[in-house]
C-alpha cells in the first residue's frame, strides 16, 4: 500500500506532536485521490437508501494503520452531509474542503498503531462526470441506484482512502425498501427483514480497491448456483434484460473454466454478474467478483470482464497511469478466446489493427495510434482505445518475443505472484526481464508501449 509524504506538522488537542496526512497520493492523473499517512485494512459500511427520495444514510467504520505519528488525516468524500466523526470511539474534530474531509483525533495517532474512524453521513449522493464525459459515482436508476467507482466515483457514496494503491477487505450492509434487492461484492452473508425494509449484508474478505466496490439496488431476477468445483455463482439481472442475458450468462461457468486454464486459479471466493437495464450506464465495469453490465452482455464482453478478475482486480494498478496493465490483458483475453473458439487468431487480430482494417470506422482505427498506452496524455484518456487495443498489441509482441510456452506461463505466474496486491508498469517490466534474462526488451517498451507513433512494420 502506498503512503504519502506528510504535508505539515501540527499538534493534537492535548498538545501531542504529530503531522497531517497528505490530501492525496500524487497520482499522475488524479493527484487529490487517496490520502497519506495511513493504510486502511477494512471498511464496514452500513447504508440505507430510499429511491423515491434519492436519500442515502450511511455510517462508515474504517479500520486502519497509522504510517506516521498523526495529529490529523484526510478522507475522500464528495458531497453528502457529515453528521459526526469519531476516532476510536471518541468525538473527533473535522472540517471539509472540496472532496477532503480532514479528521483531527483528540489524542493523536501513533505510528504503527491501529485505529478506527467512524463517519456518519447522509444526503443525496452525487453522480460524477469524469474528464472523458462518462458517469460514475451514484447513478439513480428507474427502480433504485447503481454505485460505480472507476476511477474516483466511490467517494460519492462513502468516505475512504480512494486510490487503487490502498486495498482493503469490506463488509457492506444495505437497507432498501421492501421488494427491492441490494447486490454488492463478495458473498451474501445475511438477508434480514426490518421495519425499514430489507437489509442485505455482503462480505469481501479478499483485498479490494475502492473503485471496484459496488452496490446495485433495484428489482432483480437473482440466480444462485455454483460451478463444478463448488465456487458460488450469484447473478442479479434486471427483469427487462433476463431473456436477452440468459444464453450468455449460462456460459459463465464455461468462460470461468477457460479463464482458469489460461490465467490460473480464480482469485476470489465467489463469482457472478450484475446486469442492469440498458441505458442505466454506458459501460461495463469489472466490479470485483461480480462484474456489472449495461444490459445483456456478449460472450466476448463477459470474457473481458472475467479476465479483469485476475488483471485489475486481484493485481491492481498502483496508479492510473498503469491502467494498460488492466485493459491490455483483458483485451488480449478476448483475442485468446476468439483464437481458441476457432475465430480470428491473435496474430490476425494484431495484423488487422496494425493495418487499420479492424474497425469499420476509419476514425476508430486511427485512434489506436493516438497516444502510447503506457502514457495517456491526461485523465480524459486513461480509458482511450490505445489503452485497450494497443496495449493488447504490446502483449502480443511480448508473446512473440518470449514464445508461446513462456508467455502462457507468464499469463498464470504474473497474477499469482501479485495476488491481492498492486503493480506498476516498472514492476511488470522487471518481472518480464526476470523471466528472460539476456533478452533485450527495449524496443518493445520504447516503441510499442511508450512510443508516440505507430512502430515500423513488425
């Protein structure tokens, strides 16, 4: 987990010295995302939502470790009204500036010590418009809401250390009106009727970045099954999408088995999918253990989002500049699936992209070469086409360099060696070099990953 250089010194209410944890981890595209001075190990979220009023009431209890002696620290929270803050059961001082909630514990925090901060809050959670125009955060739907967090939207519905470098375990309880269902990550551990409606409690014991946390509220057709090896499968589908989704979702165990053959053991204790009504959002997202889809998915999209469970969810980028490691592997998984299914080979897909014939629209083909996948020009481009297609081309060139046997081993060993952790581009380059000592990968990294233009014909 990343810590941040502390920004200022101060004292606690009783005069103890300490520092103020930084108001961001200095991400190259979202510098205010995350916070310095501590590492969260667990989130316990207790939420209640009334769709008619679009009102969310929440209590977030964070368990964390202080990385420095702290007199104050920050949490990310966008919108909402903070009602109270406590640290280790004692009332704490706090103030707000933009997305920063600054907390001042009454007694200060000691480096290496565990502490708990509880925040009570309420209001109408906001939808966030990203630099590329996409929507995230809290998205109201016709019968409920959908919470999505890539890259920074989770701060719209709970306070936390919202940067992928700080992963944690989660317990999420959501109370919704009778007749609605609340779906989240991990396993459903309890469903309980209350005076306010129904409370659904979900648990994720594996490490999860906050941008992968989700809550889907609405009327869903729920199916609970298991794979041949006993892995629980939980799917929640908007009734309007049930018929159209049935055929593809029935292949989920098959796609998962294929993925495990290619990428190694599945990294989580459950799987499944959330299919919301088409139009509720404009993109699919690899929400951990339970990918979210905007309407009925295609098999290829299911392959992509399940591959992310290894590449992106279990092995998470250290910064948003490392996004190509998520999308390149997931896109290359699509190529491998098609190759194994008797369609285009990965080489044919690579050639079509290089020659500019892959997409019907010439503008899409040109966009593949609009910037290097390892260095998007700004936050608006971290999900641009090069981060998907050209990043997959980087991996295909790596396959050609290593040979199929070594590359197939890398597909399994890379996520296994970084399971439930984070990794950067430099980490990946060092890992590749360690697997092929004496091989010069410089042209691959300089021309294909970081080069500003289309490399010479391979």
